């Protein structure tokens, strides 16, 4: 479906994507995960034919140039780019016309897609008057007007409320079950959990690629969850056998190698500092724990 072989993209002396090789199979929901500036958007733009790679080879649906098979590709960019002064239906109709569909085909498909995305009741509303979540649904609907085999989405839920994010992913699951292969970039670890496989990109390089379960299983450390009202824990654990500690919501995740060795020393250090721990237990590592560790290895 997609093959990247030693792909590099540079802008002068700055390397945005560095010697990446990946294979994405038909039927996957493939997630590209990483911080801002890691190279996610550059990757998607190369795969959709919007940018040419500086070196290396890529194939998309068997073609070496994505430009030649664009009728089979769908794309939702990071920023909303439809026409704000047109209605929902008018935006959809424009995309159908661009792909050479007849008026009857456009009407039938538009109603099906707007029903699928729950936008049919808003078909006469101007795009500028939609909420952030509804704008992303409209972008998704527009990208589906030519029924693509392969769908690219670049951080489609950034800035969208949690309920709309959930609804958006439910639509992606339905598309995937109907046979559409999905390539999505996201900065959200909870969304990464929904993917068949994940590639973690950092500073333009892929540092890990596996299923969510495989990435967690390969994590080489143990994680302790510490509950405390104190927000200055790190300084008090300096003498403990702790690899790292980070805030996760209202708790700390403390990374250690040996739980039985670390817990009593952590408890002793906190007691000496008159800090009360409401809980200190071992938990399964999250994807965020995994990616924090991978990012630090690359620094």
C-alpha cells in the first residue's frame, strides 16, 4: 500500500525528514506520532504528492509518484481550508465537481456522506459558522467525496473538544471497517492507542514502530504511580534509584529499574521531606511513558 525507502527531505541545511523507511499495509490505521516540528506534516505532504523527497524512494498504491494516483487519495490537512463563505452542502458539491462527478452522483453521495458525518441537518449553514469539531467533520466529508482507497489525516482533531474527537474517531473506525486504509498523524497518546501500528517520529527520524501493545511490551523499565499534593517531588528523589519522574495529570509517574529497591527509598525520602504520599504503586506503562523515554534517548 505504502512503501518508504530511505526517504529524506531537506530544506537547505535543515533536515526535516531523515532517512526514513516504512511499510504500511492495506487495511491499517497507521499512526504517525510525535511532537510539533518532528516531521509529521512533511511526511504526509510527500506521500500525497504535495512535496517531492530530496532523496530515497516511495511508492503509494504501487505508484512512484503520488500525483498520478491522486483520485484514490483522500487528504484532511492540519488547518481547515474549505470555503467559509459557502454552506456545508456547497463545499461538498464543489469537491464532487472537481472530481468530475455528475450532478446526480454528487447529490446522492453528498447526502450519504453528510448523513455519515452527522452534518446533514447543517447542510445550509455557512462553514464559518460551524464549531471546530463540525469543521473537521466537514473536511472529512469533503475528503470522502471521491471515495478514496487511502486516507491521509494530518492532526485532524487538534483543538477539537473531547466529545467531537471521540465522534471523529468513531467515523474513522467505520471507514476502516469498510476497507479504507488510514494514515493519521496525531500528538495525542490516547488517539495513538486506536491505531493498528504507530511510528514515533522525533527530529525527523523514526525511533520506534510497532503496535501499541508491542511498544508497551518493549518498554525496558517499571513505572510507579505516586499520588501527592506536593508539586516539587523531583528534587526530593535525587538520591533515590529513579531514572525519571514526570507529572501525569494529578499524579507522578516515576520510572525505575527495580521496584522493590525503589519504593522503600522513595518512601523514606518523602518522609524525610515531610511529604505525604496518598499512593505509591506499580502500574503498567502508558504510551506516553514509552514516548517520553524514546524522546529523551534521542536528545
